[in-house]
C-alpha cells in the first residue's frame, strides 16, 4: 500500500494554506496582463513572478527553494529515495529570453538539464532522478511510477517535484491557439465560448509505504492520440481512464476535475464523470489559480490534501450558470461527507491521468 | 538483479541535411499532406516505428534532450507574431504524437522523458518499473538545429534509436539488467542518447554505473547482428 506523507504547493494566492483559504472564499488570483509581458492583448494570468525575465537567473529560482525549505535534504535523489521531476516548462523562459536578447549568460538555464542541475544543487539532492515532460499530465505520470516503485519494494520513499512558471513562450503559444484570450475562464460552464487562464505554480508530494491518513489506491493513464489539440469526440478517452478507477472506488467520492474552461473538453469530462460517478460532486480550481500546466496535478493534489485536513473543499471557482451538468459543484462542501477523492488531469494529444485517493 | 530481454534494437542516422535517399525512406509512411507538416524528429520516429505494433499491453518510453529543435527555433523567431502550429509542434512529446495521431493509435502507458545526464538510465529505470507490460518500447531521438546548435542549446546530429524489451528470452538479441551500484566497476553515467545508439550499433556489452542510480548493463548475444 502507498500513502501520501506530505504535499505542499505555492500559487499566485500564496502557500498551500493561503491558496485553500482564497479558493474557499471563491477568490481568483487572475489578473489581466499583456500576453507577451509588455505588449500584446491582455489575458488572464495568475502570476507569482513577472512574465518577462529581467535578470539572467530565473526570477523564480530562489523563491522555489525558499518555498520548500524542508526539502533541502541530501537523502532525496539517493538510490532508495528517487526524485520524479514532473513539469512542462522547465527552462523555456530562459530560452525565450535568450532568443530575444542573445545574452549568453542565460544559457545555463535555457535547457531542462541545466535548470534541473541548478535546482538539485540548491536543494542538495543526489543524482537518482527522472525528468518527465508530458504537458499537463506530467504530475500524474510521476505519481504513477513512484507508486509502482514503492509497491515493487524498489524504493523506500519518493519525491514528486513539479514547478511551472509562465513566460511569453507559453502564454504567446496558448494565445495563438485562441484559447487563452481576453475572457475570464468559467470552468464547466455552459456558455457561448470557452477560455482558459494560466498560472504559476509549484508543488511536491512525498509517497511512502508508511501509513498515513491518505492512501493512494490506484492511478490510471490513457492517451487517445486522436488529434493534437482536441479529444476524441465521443469522450472515449475520458471513459478509458476512468473505467479502472470505477472498479476500485468503494466509498463516497468527490472529484477534482481538470476543468480548464474550454467547452468541448469540459462537457466530455463532466459527462464521463456523471456517467460513472453520478453521485460525486465535480469541481475545478483553475478559475482561481489558473492552469499551472505540467505542475497542475501535484499543485491541485496539495490543495486537495489541505482541504481534507481542514474539512472543507472549494467549489468550482469562476463557474457561472448554467452549468454543463448536474454533477458540477459551485459551492464549497465538507470533505468529511466523503472518504475518496479522484484527481483528474488531461493534456494535448488526448493524454489523461487519474488518481484515486482514499482518506480517513 | 532484474532483467529485460532485448527483442529488437535499431537506430538511424540522417545527414545534417537529410539526403534524398533518407527522405525516400519515409516518403510512403505518411500521406504527403501530413508528412509536409511533420518535424524531422517525427519523421525519424515514424521510420523507427514502421511495422512496430503497439497495443494495450505495450508501454512506450520516449526520450530526447532537445526534442523538436527546428520547430522551436522557428517558433522563437516568430514572436511577436506567434505561430500556433509552431507552438503545438514544439510541445514535448510531439514527435511520437505526430506518428501515433496519424495512425489513430491510442495507448495506455506513455512516458515522455527529457534531460541529458543519466538520460538512458532514466529510460531504463522506467522500463524496469513497467514490468506489467508485455512489451516495452524505448524510443529516443534528436534533430540537428541551426542557431540553437551554434549556442550548444540543441543537438548537432540527426539520430534516433529504438529498443524493444520484454521478459521473453526467445529469439532475443541479449538483455538489459539492473542492479545496485557496483563498487568494483568504473562509475559512468550517460550524457544523452549517444551512448544508447552506440550500444545498439556496436552490440558490445556496456554498462552505466552510479552510486545513486545503480548499475544498468547491456549484454548482447555473440553472433547476433
């Protein structure tokens, strides 16, 4: 059996506790910002740091280390305590800045391996790590494999570490796809147009076989490979990732969905959840913290665990009536009314991850 | 010690500017309209995956240090008039998605990995964790860049490799093993995919050995090519 020992995050609202408190009040950290930092259309972003880099060292690096001082421990990255890095941006902010000003001192941070080496050095971590990069399901992959390694008695503990800080590279890209536009997102809301928001975020979770009140029951992965940006139109991808979970879920379940604010995916996700888990409230928090991309699974897991500890989970921040389906929950609710949590993420290419958690 | 048998191993190398012969290898693998929009790395993945079946019992592990370099270069230079296709194609793991979306080939377990130091070990570690799969495909590749390569921020070569691993020893080419750090062996970590391609091309026994990652060894059957 695998248990979650600890999980923390930082978002534009602050640390885990501040983030939860703000979401419980329905507060959004989104602000309209020029999409390229100092020029371009204004789009909703939840930033911890300014979008454009001024210094050569990433503006988020020291705050990342300062946010999680408890992780400064050389045991991480040793043979029995591997690290699973699970992000999507890594060094693209420095790469973009380098492409603009050709300042060669940025090069150390402009690659994934360069950024990871700096982070390892600052935290004092060893060399037993893997770096996953699969867009918004990256966190799900890391948790899945870490859990497997524990179940196989290959390791003693695992650290899943995620960080994604925005830059014009990614905000410009999503804006060009027209889904990051001037509109504020309303996840799972049945309206005329869809829109997303992006956010800065970082988080970790620690897994081990030592008993805690939060058990990771199973994870499920699926990749539709039907199209690059959309989902297979019948929702088969959502059905496929949820089916194994539905066979193992025994209790009263609530669902933290992906729910970015796009229409088609929102309908497909909420339809699939309603079909397999008709009594389970479905929420999304991206209307409050933005979509933190590769780090979203681990960031939102940290918020969910904080919610379980505090007894209340936020509803779907930013949702407006009419809602897409009857299972979508707008308001906060008691986590003690449930004993299971389903965490969902999905990504370009129709990638899906699902985690089933049981708690006391 | 854990073992996985090597059922297939192949690699390819393209010239700095792919020759007409090299492009002819992929000409018939994709419809021309799709092929024209694919990245060089996507085409190389397509050539390696040609004839390789992927089913629900297959796990795919994809590794690349720099991924879609040429697309990233063009995308960066497109600012402030950002290219949506450039953005889409630049997102890891684009190259494998290009092939599998064309095939409409879904898969359960797909693990895109990146990095440089210990990259081969990351792929092998993931393979050994995927021990419920009937087959594990490790795919890796790099495409040569232009101005990013000049700044050592992209690959200098166009190369790709494929390994198919399983617990099936029959007709295998050899095996890969995983064990604890070997204090009697030299410490050596991979620094990208070139060591994987060398292992496949030369079919000489080799190993990676580090205190934190442990030891991974390639053993090839004598006489197999």
